[in-house]
C-alpha cells in the first residue's frame, strides 16, 4: 500500500474512502459544522485526489492548506509537508506554485527528500519558475494536451520534467495542477510494482514508459 500525501484544499467525495489521516494548516479556524459543510468547497483537492486514488492500492493523507480562495503561504505549506512526512508518506502531490522562494518551504522539501519521499509539484508550461517545483530533486509536472487518461509525457524542458492529462475526469481542475496529479498517479503505480525501487530508478522508469518524449509542439 503506497501512502500519498496531498497538500491542497481538502478531500471530499469518493476519494475520502482512501483517506487515512487529515489535518488542517489554515491561517484561521475553518468555519464548518461537521456533516453540514463540505471539507473542500473549492473542489480542487477532491478532484486531484480522485485522480490519485484511481492509481490503485493507495492510502491518502489529506493536509488542507487552502480555503475556498485557493491561497496559501510558504509557512502553511511547509508545516503540511513536515506533518505528511511524519505520517510516513512515500509520495507527495503538491499541485500549487508560489512565485517566490522561501527558506521555510525549501527546507521542508529538503527534509522530505532526505527522508526518501518523492515529491511531485506542478509547474507552468510557460512563464516564470515557481516553488516548490523549482527546488532540487522535486519532479516538475505540468499539463500536456497530447496526453489522455493514463498517458504520461517526458518533457525534459527548462520548465517541466513530465506532463500528464491537463484535466481531471470531473472537469473541475485543468492545467498544471491536473497534470501534476496524473503524473503522481503514474508514479504511484510504478511504486506499487517496484516497492523497493530508488527515486532515480522510478523516474527512469517513468521516462522510459512515457507515451511521448520531448516537449509538446503546439504550433505543429
């Protein structure tokens, strides 16, 4: 069973059946009454969790760092990462990107990587780099319009390492966030098949098994 951490807006819906732990990392107390208000009114984390849950034998850990505004801070994200690592996750899905490098987030990612956790973070296909995707040893994932369900591309560009379907099946989330979740799901499947494989071996397998090699040529 692969333990996967999702730091996002929370998990509602069918994927909650695979959630084994959850914790909030918001700047304020969430104003919700249990059983009456959805944990994830934005629907962002739930849509991504559904993609990752479909990978098979996985346990999900839900660290809520966004409210409905889908905004977070480096400190919130770092605290969530540290908690997820303490709970024994093997894989982290971070479908968000902050414009500025912050030491607290960089150090949390470093601790996770040192602990052997594989981090997948979303990166824009174009534009300025974002964090945590731009930190060393973080797999940078984005959306690739060539990819359909279950397909992954190995881009190897200055912007991103890998790409996945740029939309969740429910259609609620699109772009780099969705692509990141699809890449994370593909890695989870590889980890299930090769539970003792090192990070570099997993990434090599992801590259070799990719449906597409090289960047998407949008003007072709």
